[in-house]
C-alpha cells in the first residue's frame, strides 16, 4: 500500500476484503497511506458469478467515480451488490 500511496495522483483502491477494517495492522497501514478505498460488500465475493460480477461492476462504476470525486479527504466506501449497486461513504480513513 505505501508504494501505491506514493503514486501521483493517488489511486483509489477497490477491494473485496472488508476484513481489512478489522485487522489492526492492516488498518494502521490504510490510515498511514490516506487512500480512498472502495470495499465490495461480501455479497460480491460470495454470491456473484463472474459474468454477473463483470456487468455489475461496470454498471456501478460511474456511481463509484462520482462518490470518490466528491470526497475531500481519504474516505472508505462500501459498494453493495444488490439491485441498486449503491456506493456509500462509510467513514473518513482518519476516523477509523
């Protein structure tokens, strides 16, 4: 993560492992890197066949970009896999 955080402009991380937020070492790394992170809900990883995953992530992407661009500081988002495919802000990274 530190290598990715050094890139300019800073990229946004898309991750299927929301358990990072429950692991002290990984959470500390996330905080120190100050990256935007979009975590896929567990539904994406457990119940979504790859063909459905592909079209859903493409369909959801404009909403993800919109939310990330609105954020003024490093923020954690959650992207649901339900019918709405909604990207929601969870917390500022600094407040985790």
